[in-house]
């Protein structure tokens, strides 16, 4: 598993746990990093991802809501919401990572952590949003 994939998975698990438990994301992330023991590079990338999501969560959520058709945001699973938030934050705040890579990683993570149909759902939303926030 690549360092960035591990970082994305740690970020997802930390954001999910913080949202479900109501705990502070920094505490949850610190605990997750201790348990998963990633490389320094992966740990730093996970911190950047989680921080980016939390700093711009309201804006990210508004963008996601605008792409939902006949679906309410609160009906999107917590896992899928956080996969979308992470990928969208990465599309916006990490221009050094190609958009296609970000979307493909989000789809793969959705296949691993969510339902059978999540990959298609994540792909549809992110493909649309990528066109709005990226020109690559």
C-alpha cells in the first residue's frame, strides 16, 4: 500500500471516528496514528488531509450538497461523506496531486470501506466537482 493511500485511509478512519463519537479530531487522529504506525511522510499527509477537511468542512459540504440529485446530505453515509470531503479537500488544497489520482484513490477507498455501489456514487460526485475546482 502506498504511503498516500495509507494516509487517506487513516484520515478517513479518524474523521469517521471523530464524527461518530463527537471527539476532537486532533485527539482521534493522534490515537489513530499511534495505532496504525505509518511512516512520517504518511502521518504528515494524513494530518494535512484531516486539517484541510476540518478547516473547510462547511464549504466542502455545500459543494457536495449542490451535486446531490434527489438525495439529502444527511442520508449519505458517514463513510461516504468523509470520503467525498477528503477527496474534495485534496482536489482544492493539494494541487501537486493529479485530479485523476485523487478520484481513483477515493473510488478504491469507497470500495474497501463502504457499500458495493459507493464507488460509482463517489466517482459521479467527484467527477463533477473536479471540473469545477480543477483544470487538469
